[in-house]
C-alpha cells in the first residue's frame, strides 16, 4: 500500500481518488466500451481489497477531501474484497515487530505518510470502517482464519458494521488459509513467505469456509466451501440484479446510485 504521491498533504488516499476517477471514466464512456453503467463492480485482495472497499463505501459521495471533481458518478453496485485491513490503526498496533532489515515503518505508514498512531485522522479517513453507511452496495468479504499479516477479525468487523446499518454483506472465513491465497503461486503481497498462501486456492480449487450473511445477523454462520467461483457468482448475481432493477443509466455529474 505504498505510494509515490504525497499522502501527507491529502485527507484521503490518492489511490482511492484514482480508482474513483477510473469508475467515472468508464461510466461516462460506457457506450464506447459496451459496458452497462448501471452495473459496475470492483474486486480486490489485500491492498487492492482495501481500495475496493473504500471505493464502494464512498461511491455515493460527490467528492472526497483532496479529490478533484471530474464529473460523473463514482458509485459501484458490488464489492468483492478479500483479506483487507478495515481499521489501519488497529492493524498497525497489533503488528509484530519488524524483522531486522525490514525497517521500522509498517505498510500503513507508507500509505499515510506517517505511523497511524501519529496521524490518527488520516488513518481514520483511510480505513473502510470509517465510511460504512446504509448507502453501501452489496459486499462479499473473504478472509483466511490463519492470516497473520491482516487478522481475520478485520473482515469480521467490517461485515458486522455493514450488517448493523442494514447494508447487504456476506462473509467467508476460509479455514486455516493465510494471506494472499487468491494470488497465483509466487505472487506475494509481502516479503514474508512463511505468512503467505499464494497459489493455494488455485491449486486446491475450493476450501472449507464458514459463511455468514447480513440476512441472518445473529447466526454464527454455516459451513460451506469457498473458491474463485464464489466471487464470480456473487458479482454476476449482484450486478445482474442491480442492472435489472434500475433501467435508467445514471451518469450525471455528482450522481449517486
């Protein structure tokens, strides 16, 4: 989650501004690319999941602090995200001491331009939990219970917050999987191979998981399996239903969905 921009001067992550600008660009040019502007979804894992979550949670807002208004709606209709931090301050506070040679700054500090404890407001604005509202689109969240880099409690907290405000959310807790399990083999999110499961889901196909949904907020979850088809199915179902329920494309500047 590093950046060569100047995050210290911004109130929200420049990377988020870039993703929102990309959504606006695609929506306002949907006809050129054969896209449906009523059905835009985002998917990401780890740092990409963090940005996907922030994009979904801020899509109803016309502009963010430090963002340049480019016209068009930045809203998305579905978010699939995996093993992403939801509260940057708590992830950094609970991280183990860095290994020799790794430096003393957590990844969150490289994103924020300072340790979350030193820039708490910046850390809050860069945390998906701070942006949860009833305006959120449907979420699918997945996280391995063996993840030592980003504890799966982060995803539980985001799912619980979405459920509390009435936003649709489903959570897969993938049994004993570690960080990076959606990556191809050898594609690591961090230089800590002992904490990574890159290539594992690709090799195994599916994994045992506990499934929770906002439709049953008091349930502990049901045993099931999780795989790439779970993500594909969620996005297809959700985007198809959103497109069918809203026959009028919304692409006016500052519009929301």
